[in-house]
C-alpha cells in the first residue's frame, strides 16, 4: 500500500469535533459499512464452509474446516460455524490444547454424534441463520452474581450441617469456608463502592 493511500484513511480511535447532524450522518455511514462488511464476511465464511464440506465428501480431507475456524476470531460466531459443520456433515472440529490450533477429523459412522454429509441442507440453511445465531450471551450483573453466590453459600451451609453424608472433618472445613464466604458477601450490603 502506498504512503499516499495510507495517509488518506482515517485514523482509528480518533474523533474530530463536528456538528451533531454531521456526526449522526457519519455514524450512520459507519454503521452501514459495518453491516455490509459483516454480510460479506458471513457469505465468505458460508462459501468456504460449503467448499470444505464438498472437498471432505469427495476426498476425505476436512482439514480446511480447522483452518477456516482458525482464521475466525474467537467468538460465538466461530462456535456457530463449528455447529454448522457438526449439523450438516461428519466433520468434527476441536481445539488442540497442546498447540492452541483447531483440529478437524471425520467422525466414525458408529459415533452417536455422526451426521452424514447434507450439502443441500447446508446450502439452504446458512450458518449465520441458524436458530442459535439469534441467542445473545447472557450478561451477568452484580446482582446476579450476588444471588448466585448466596445460593452457593446456602448449599454449603446445608453440607456443613449434614451429619449423615458428610464426614466430620469435611463439615468443619466447609463450615469455615462458609464463614469466609459470608464475610465476603457483606461487601454487597455496604454503601461503599466496590474496590477490586
């Protein structure tokens, strides 16, 4: 890329002061560009995934699935593509914990998770239109965390009092842990801002 072309692009993370109307128009232009770019990416990924399936069906080589997922950012969208392969083909993709790279293989026909190649269904049901694509991850609020922690402490208290199923030494350790957890939970009852 030439220096001239590089200088013409706007700098990332810089905002020049502009009038409100011009600012809104600029934001809407950027949002439209994002929507268009995502649409193109979705179609590129779909096309690549279908090519991987056809290639794997013809030649038994599904390594392209791993390379495709490695090319995508770690996100729920990458998980959707993984599910797409699983749903419409015997291709299984997983993360190799030793290398940190994705690995792919064809599932054995005896496997419970086996799905035969169904290229036509995969074409008709793109990965980005699967029902799972509309599910947003839940956002854990501080109140949710507090509620969850309180339920956990309540279960631990019951365990500390369970003389029938829990050994005496274990009940003692659990009881001490409960006291520490309860002390930690008092921070939620304070009017002071939380400090981490």
